[in-house]
C-alpha cells in the first residue's frame, strides 16, 4: 500500500479520501508511574536449603511446639536463627541494610522506628511484661524473616523454574512467579495456629490475608525487610493494647490504618527512588513510530 506525501496510516476516510482533520484529533497523552522492575535477591542452592529449613522449623515449632529453643529466658522459634543466616547468605545489603534503601524509605524509618520503639518501651506493664515484649518483638522478626523472605524465596524460585524463567534472582523471576510467591507465603502465614484461632469469620480471614499480602508485597517490591517489620510490630502492639482494654477500638483502627497507608505510600515512593517504579506514557501513538527499518 502506498501513502501519499503527508498521509499516515489510518488517516483515510471510508470513501478513500484523506481525512484532513486527522492531525487535529487529540490523542491520549500523559504519563503514569508503574512498577517496571523487581529488586535483586540472589538465589543459590544454599539459599534454597536455608529457606526450606527456616519455613519447616517455624511451622513445626508453631504447630508441635518442638524443638523448644530459648534466647535467654524467651522462647523463640528456631526459624529465627536460620532466617538470620539466610539474610547473610542473600546479602544484608539486598534486603534493606544499605544506604540506598535507607534513603528510599527515610520518611517511614525516621518517623516509624522512634515511634514504635518508644511505644514498645513505654507499653503498659499491666498488659505485658518486659520479657514478654521481647518475645513479641522476636516473634514478629521471625515471621518477617520466614514468611516475607524465606517462603518468598522458596516459592518464587519454584514458580520461576516452572515458568521457564531464571530462578537464580528475584529480579529475573517475572511478575507471575513473584506475585505467586507473595500469595503462597501469605497463605502459609495465615495458617499459623495463633492466626487460625483468631479466624472466627470471613472478616477475620480476609483481614489476616490482606495484611499478609500487603506486608509481603511492599517487602518484595522494594527488597527491604525493615519497614514491614515496623508496621507489623505497630499492628501487634495496637492489638495487644486493644484486647487488654487499654486502647479504644476507634484508636486501634486509626493506628492500623495509618500504619498500613504509610507502608503503601512509603513503598510507592521508595520504588521511585530505587528506580523500580518509573514514569511511562499512558498511550503510545504508533503512527509516530517510523516504518523505515533504517531509522533509529
């Protein structure tokens, strides 16, 4: 098909004449921020072994209460130690312990860390003893390491391998395996015995899984474990205070909503700063693309 000088594809009217108004039509313009990449979590056989051991150890200790493992006088899951070893195997810089990650999350870390720390230290001793508070902090750290990190690595590598993608790095898994790993990890987190006991209805089930999905998504999308840990701790402190009658229901809702909204906004901003979330055009006009293969 030949085009006359000044004509473009799609500019002829039904009767064959060139539509002189084609150049005057308004095209959809504008830009949107979209996630275009995943962070790097290197995966090796050693990483997979540690991830599997961490998940198995925490699930067994949660359901069967074996093996008993103490840190001082605090009973903790053996998955904690394996999770810490997994951090070093993957690289602490890759999971948020770097200046680039701290700068990307600076608002959440600078505001959230002092607030949550002071709240934990000043928590009413009539509600929970200090030793028990240590147990709460360590339990949350274990859950973040196991279900937002180890389980994601395990499921993500498996799903990437099944999809025919490179399983050796989170950055090359692809969207499907990465999202699938987040969902599978959230399901595993939701069936912990302490959570199952609290699931008395559909609303409770939805709340547990939605929070687990949000925590997992923000962690995996930005590669940092620290913000999710702070938000998780704030949610649990609010729940403990509420059930002890020290925090009104409306304040608990405000604390939970503020923490979760802050996590979402922080993840979006951190993604931009880390180069994982970029501006892309909403609509690309194919008529502006040259048909000449020799053109740049």
